[in-house]
């Protein structure tokens, strides 16, 4: 699956939310790791509610991309698992 697959299944609200999430993860100077993780989780939940038919495409393409942005930003090789503070 590709990003285009997700975008073809998602509505404009999901696309906007994903764009805002991506920009926030990349550019918010005050963003903390836990906030970034919560933002990704909230985006995933919102997509599952707004476009349930697109959640698989989101989890296969967009979710790894968002996690990659966060890992690069914080210099991590993997994200912590477990509960988010």
C-alpha cells in the first residue's frame, strides 16, 4: 500500500488532520516525545472513526511515516513501547 492508497480512501478531514499532524511533528519547537506519541495515537483513533475503510492503509503507510519523523527528530532508533505519560 502507498500513501496514495490511504488518500484515495480517506476524506478531506483525514487528509487535513494528517497534514497538520505531520507538520506538528516536524516543526513544533516545543514538542516533547510523549506529546508526539499521543498526537500519533489520537490521529490513528480519529482516522479509524472518520474513515474505518482507510485504517489499514493508514497503519501500513502513514503510521510508519509519522513514527519515523518522531524517531528522527528525537534521535531514536525505535520508539518506546508501553503506556504514554
